C-alpha cells in the first residue's frame, strides 16, 4: 500500500504544534526546540527536545505500548465474539434398567465353578477354525474333540456305570435271595438280638441322614428348573428391551452427532456470513482503527483541522498587515510632504530672523528629515503575498476537507476493493457447509442400515425365542416330573424308614417300592445330568468365559474381528471400519465400559472425518484464499496531489522571516530551524517507506478480519470436536446391554443348568448310598419275620417287647375245640403272618409265648451254622389260636 499520506501528515502535525502554536499561543512559549538534525548512522529523523535520551526512551515506550495494544486488540476481538451454540437434546430414554438384573439372586454361580473343573480350560479356537475352514478331515477333528473332552466323556461314562449298577445290584438281590442270604450268613458272625437291633438303629439313622441329604439335590433341581423357566419366559421381553435400546442408542447418537455438527456449522458460518456482509463494521472500521493505531492518522487529520483554522488566522493577519503597510505608505508620503513644507517654512523663518537671532536660528538642523519607511521589502515579499493568497484562494481548505472525507470513507473503499475475495470466501464456506450436510446424511444412511440390521436380527432371535419358550414348557414339565418322582421315592423311603418303633406290614413294601423306583429313575437322572452338563458346562466354557474375558476378549476377537472365524472379511463392525482402520470388539467393549463416546469407540471418523470436515487448518483452498486476501494491496490515498502542493506552498510561505518588519511578531516566527525541520520530514518519509512497516500495514486485514473468521472456524471445530468426541453419544448403554445379555444367558440359564447337573449326579450318589442301607433293612425285617414267625400289627413300645422277652418259657396249649364254619373257611385264605395280641389278664397265652420263644432260642443255639426255613420252624409248633376268647383255631400255614 502506498503510504503517501504519512510525510505530509506528520509535517502538518508538527508544523501546527511547533510553529503556529508558538506564534499564537503564549502558553507554549516555554518550549524551546534545539533544532532538527539528521542522523546518518540511524538513517532516521529524531525530534530533539531538551534531552535526547528522554525522547528515545519515550519513543521506545510508545512503541511497546503500541505493540501491546495491537496484541490485546486481537485477543479482545477473539474473546468478545464467542459463538452461542445450541443445547444438545438428550434423546429417548433407555429401558435396560427396567430389567432390574441387579436384584437377581445368584444362587447357582458356585455350581458352575464346580462343574467347570471337568471342562477344557482353554477355548479350542484352533479346532473350531479348522472346522469352519475344512482344513482337517472329519476323523481328525473328531479325535481332537474327544481328546479335548476326554475328562467329560470319562465323567459321563463313570456316572452311567454307577446309575446302571444300582438297578443291577437291586435286581440281583431280589432275584437270588437265598444266595444273597447265604452270603450274608457266611460273612456275618453270630449276633444276638440286641446287636441286630443296634444295626437296625444305626442303619435307620444313616437312612434318615441320607434322606435329608436327598432333599438338597431335589430342591436344587426344582429351583434351577424354575429359574431357567422364568429366565426363558422373560427372554422375549429382555431381548425386545435390549434390541429396542440398541435402536434407541443408534438413533440418539446419530441425532446428537448430526445436530451438533449441523447446528454448530450453521451458527458459525452464519456469523461469518454476517461479518462478511457487514464489511464496514467488521473489516473497514477495524482496518481504520488499526491504521490509526499504527500511524496516528486520526491525530494528524485532527491537526489538519487545527492547521486549517490557524492558517486562516495567519492569512487574515498577513492581509491586515499588508493593508496597514499601504496605509503606512500613504501616511509616510503625507508626512514627507508636511516635513518638506516645514522645511520651506524653516528656511523662510531663518531668512526672516534679525541679526541678533540669526545665529540661533541657524543652529536648527532640519536636513535629513526625509521619511523612509522600510515597507517595500515587506510588501514585495512573495512569501507574505502567498500567505495572503491562501485566504483568497480556498484550495487548501478544500484539500484538507477532501483528505478527511477520504479517511472517513476508508471502510467503504476497503470493502469495495475486497468484494471479490469476500464472495470467494462465502462461496467456499457454503461448499464446506454442504460437505458437512452430506457427511451427516451418510451418517443417517449408516444409522438406518444399522437399524434395519438390528430389526432383522431381532425378528430372527425373537422367533427362535418364541419356539424356545414353547418347547421350554415340556422341558419344565419333564424336570418337574423327575423332581416329583424323586419326592415320591423320598416319601416311600421316609415312610418305610425306621423311627424307633416296630415295623408294620407296609414297611417292607414301601422300602422295596422306594428302591425299585430309585433304580428306575437313576438312568433318567443320569441322562438329565448329562444333558445339563453338556449344555450348561459347555455354555459356561465356550460362551460365558469369552464373554467375561475382560479386558482382552480374545475369543470374541477371534470370531468377530477382521480375519476372524465368523467375519473373516468383512469383520463384525465393517460398517465403521476402513481399509487401514479396523474396529476391534475388545476396544469397543472396553471403551463402552469406560463410557467413552460412540464417535471415538466405533471409529466413526472413518465415516464422518470431523477433522477433515470442520478443521479449517486442513482446508488448503481456504488457506490459499486467505493468503491471497491478506497479501492484496489496497490503494487508499488520503492526501491528494493538490493538497500536498498546497501544504508545500504553506510550508515555504511559513518560512518567511518577519523579525525586522512584522508589527505583531517581535521575535522569530518559530524557534525551529525550518530547513532542518524540512530535512527531518524527508527522513521520516523515507523511514515510513521501509518494507517492514509496509508489511505490517498490508497485514492489518489478516490480523483482524481473517483472525475473526479463523476464530469462528476454530471455535466451531473445537466445540464440535469436544462435544462429539468427549460428551455426546456415550456408549455406556452398549456395555450395559452387553452385560445384561451375558448376565441373562450365563447367570440365569447356564448356572442353573450346571446346578441341575450337579444335583443330578449328587442325587445318583445319594441313591447309591441309600440303596444298600434300604436293602439291609429289608433283609433285617424279613429275617425277623422268619425267625419270629410273626410280624407286628402295630408298632409296640420298647417296654412291651421287653416284657415279652421276660415271659416264662412254659407253653400250655388250650384243649382243641370242634371246628366251626370259620375254621373250614379260614384255610382257603392266603397265608398271612400270625398276629400277636398280648393281654395281661390272660395268663395262658403268656406261658405259650414263653414256650415258643424258648423253643426258637434252643433251635437257633443247636444249629448255628444252618437256620431252618419258616415252614420247618412252624412245623415244630402246634397250631395255636393267639387271640383270647376265640373258639376257632387257626392254621399257621
């Protein structure tokens, strides 16, 4: 930019202050200028007041203040024009917390840990990969599976053998009772009746303990069955909630990202557009202010106004002075005529003097009284006449007014010359806005695609779950029937178990029925345990372990990441991935657990590069346009050529020396050396044409106007980046959805399955421990019936049995009575055990009972190696009718 205004402006300013201020203002007479000089070393002009070092220090301080003011102006401009962005809508609420999974009681988690020892510790990723890719033969793959599951296979075979041993053993016992009894007799020692009763009591206590233990697996099976049924029945609702929340999260994230980018872009670009359109306020006036702060142009123009007024005063004084000179000339001429007349009169007087007075008259010297006024130099001085013509010719005033008008029109002129650049900037920003909207449209398309995929997956899963709920009813009924059957077995056994009283006719059948049913149900329970172990155990190892493998999630990555088993190409998150950037499942889960934003976690920058779309520093076309705009030179000429000529004439005219002939001024017009002062002005002009100052002046627009535009763009990018990458679209709900899914599957389904498996095998173990005890008790009861030839119709007390044992051994048979109708009918009935009814008022039955007991004891003591059968024993005893008052004898067999 041409700085033609600076040298004349400084000349006018200094001339007004130093020349006319000293001439017409007495209060400035105390200022004494030592003169102006040119420094060859510094190649610059310095105005020297009383102390040169003080001037230098003041000048340096002023320069520092100027630079600080410029910096503060830029910062103040940036800080005072902060953009007001809109509040971000929160979107729809999620429903995942309505499942209230935190209130679920984890009663079966420990059983999964116990059953987990049977299953492989490492996930067979290699075998599964080979199976999917068909790299190995089927025989080799089966061998690998068997090798991996060898412990499970052995466990299943072991419990299968145990479950089959139980019915086989019971079958052998009931099918070959004589051999089993002979084996027991050979293995047992001679025992008394008290030892047998001790054994019976011990076995009874063990049976009660085992029956109590049997309740634990039964309750565990029923509880696990109910938990699984409840979880599966709630699965459709839970899956619907999960998928709805996924859809809501996608919709909310897309809405928030699109809203923050589009609304912020609109606000920032609208602010820039208004500033571009209002160029006089945001471009011209700041440029004018900066120009003033750099050059002091406003003070110089104000001094031009003062110069105009003072010049008018000086011109008036000079005009009056010339008028007075003309009057003085006329008065001098009249005075000269009067003096000449006076001289003639004096000559006449001298001639008329008497002789006595003549010497005195001739003492008067009247020669040399010619009046000479030195006004010709004043009236003929061209500088004085130039000052007089300034008033008559109004060219100087018009030039000054034109300069001030051009200065006030700087904003409009600057905007006019910047129209092309402003139009280019507006067009470029409009294209950038269109790019942002296109990117958000791509996000909308991506969100719709994801929503459609989620809906398709939801329909498929929901259909499967509906079928699972239907079939789960049968599963629930089967396990419930098994549990009910076990409870029935438990009821039979608890009813037949000894409780301190004697046995009844139903004791042995109940025990036999209990162990028979337990033998029948053992394979069913084994099958139940095997199925639940295979489902629950493998589900825990192959599904739950990968889902709970925090923070690596290596198995999930092997399946879902790029190059994985299920998603080799593309990967699971291919919608968010690019050729050079892959979204890994572990990073997604860890990021969502830390509540990071979806933009950062899912690498949405691959689809919506925020840095490229909103960071103006990466816009090469805008940077080029800004550089061209700031480097453009604006031709702003404040002082015209006529004004400079008039100022030059005024400067020359003001150099007139009025010391000798001006009446109004008794001293030098100025205390300045005008020649030195003129040299100083030229030096100042050369200094201001230096390239550094020119570059500063040319960059005024960049420092203010472009800084404002870049500040708005920077604020847009910073605000949007902060919101998108750190605040909005938090993906913690994705983690909660993932956790709810794995919790529902693992804790509420697989853990109860493992609990049922544990309870099934434990129940088989209880059956195995219970069956020998029950068989032994049955044998004891049958042996007691064989030896005593009777059974108890009721459970007598211990005192009654002791009284029977202490009865006398004499046996007195009543006389035979004639047969009755009942005696003829009685033999046709099935043989039943005899019934004993003991009555204290009947002594005869007591003696017969004692005799029978002594005979039985004697027979047992004589033949300890071989016991006779019940029929042989009963042949030794005559038929006796045991009921007192009965007249009809009954046959024993």
